[in-house]
C-alpha cells in the first residue's frame, strides 16, 4: 500500500479519536443520512437560479443530540459542495466568532474558505481567477455598477482598481484585504482612484461597520461567480452556543440565523446557501425554559427604536425556524452502527498494519455514535500496545452547557451602528 494512503487513514483515525471529523474521516466513513444529503444537493442546485432571481437559496437547519454526527455531516456536505464547484466555508460558533457579529462571522468565513481544487488563501485564489472575458465577470460588473445596487460604491471602485492594477501587487493586495474584511479609509481609496484617473467616477459614501460586513456577504458570492465557481456554501456548527449569550445578543443571533437561512424579506444574499447545526435540546432549554420565545418580542419587538423593533421581529423569525423548520438527523439503527464498525475496523488495520479483533457486541442503545467510535478506537489502541491486557471501556455522556456566560459575551464596540473613522 502506498505510504500516502496509510497517512490518510491515520489522519482519519486521529480525527475520529479526537471527535473532530475531517475530510479523511468523511471519505472513509461516508454519510448515514441519505435524506438530508438529498435535500442538501437539491438546495445546491437552486443556487445558480438564485443569481438570476436575485433571491437567496433557502438554508437548512440540522438538529441532533450531542455526538450524533452533526459535525460529520457538515464535513460530508463540504465534500459534496467542493465537488460541485462551490467555494465552501465552515464556521464554529464561539467566543471569537459570535453569530451576532457580522464582521467577525465574515472574517471567519473568509479565513476558513476552501476553493475547489486549490490550496492556500481562498480569497487570493478567487481574485486571481477573475476573468473579464467570461459572462460571470460581466454580471458582477453590471451588478455593482447598477443604480439599483444595494451595496457600497467601495466595491465597484475596488473592483475597477483591482482590474487596472495589473502588475501592482501592493494595490491588489490592499484591495483583497478590504474584500476580506479589513477597513479602507475614504482618503486612501480616493488617492488610488485619482492616480488611476477616475477621481470623479465613484462617489464613496459613508457606511457603518456592521452594514459593510453584511454587504461583503453579498459581494463575495458575486465575486465567486465572476471567478468561474458555482456559488458559496456556508456551514455553521455548534449554533446552540448562542444560548450562552445575554438576551440582547441572543436576539441578534436569532436575527442573523434568519438572515443566513434566507428567511428575511429585503435582506437576500443571492449565491449563498447556508447550513446550520444545532442540538435538539436548544428549543426546550432556551426558547421554552428561558422563555426567549416570549421575552424577546416583548423586550425588543415593541421598542420605540425602529432598529430595535426590526431586530425583535427578525429574531422571532429565527426562533420560528428553530421551532418549525429544523431537520432532525435520522437515528442510527444496529445495522448502520455495525456497518460503521466494519469500516472503522478496516481503516484501522490499514493505518497501523495491525488487525483489530472483530468483536462487535451488543451496544448501549443510549450511546451516541461518537461514543461508540471513540470507545472502539481506544480499545484497539490499548490492545495494539498491550496485547495481554483486556480493557474495559466506560463512556459518559456529555451535554452542552447552555447557561448564560458573561465571559463569552461579545464586545459591542463595532456593533453600535456608528461609522468608523477608518471607513
């Protein structure tokens, strides 16, 4: 067997041992959710039409208990999307990447983005693939220069500068960094335009930091299509962690969930299709027990501040998605679990040139598939190093803590709606 195949199998085992599935693990184990996979493929096929209709493709909200394979399924979806020529970003909601913060979400999405058949920085790959001779580029140019375009003139100006700056890597790099989320001040942009002889062509308007972040989400799928790719897939894991935020941050998060799922009127992102993963207990523990479903519209929906009232109504839409539109992972029966066991047995053998004993036994029916996999691998590791030892493996179910935690509360400095002096 070629050494690289052995390395691939070892990487798969290490990822499964850690409980963080990667592309190698997905390749060897595949998916046990055929209905959800079919729905995902159908949604992918709608993305091309979303450009023509100027309407966002509907997203998918996956729901399952902790350890039932949500992260594995997202990784499988990523593989499908890349094969279908989509740029793909996978984000894990965390303190560093709160769902309620558009700029941090965008930067994380760009940093994690993968371009089909390419390695390295995704935005560089997309920018270097831009071709003014293809229809997609013409569509991009028409879109950002249209009087009806709802994004800042910065994007039209920077695209023009990028095209004109052939051979000037410094300016091109500066523009790519702006597209990736870095600020660019008005005086700097006007200086570049003046040097290009277009000082009077583009009127650079002021825009708030959050709004500019949302506009980048609209611009990037158009840029992707202009570079010859099918669209943008956003995969968001551990969405239940929004339960740890304060009520205001949770309201913002529900609102953003509805936006990325394509469920808000007058807030469409053509070319983007999103998949979120959340625990099934979130609805009962946060929406019901913490009573978000009533407290949030009462606190924000009837506010005299129009922005607060809008956020409240959008948050209600996000909570309704969690209540009514989540797609439950299919539970694994004994046959599917044994099929997974047999596959894992084979790749462990190939990875370490050591055949584990085939001792598939009656299973704890309350255990999650992640618990089974980690128990099998742990037992084989012990037997491989200590053949005389007969291990007894015990597993304990872990549940995500969804209690509010001020330590992960998002800093609101860039979420006030104020205009930054830098832009």
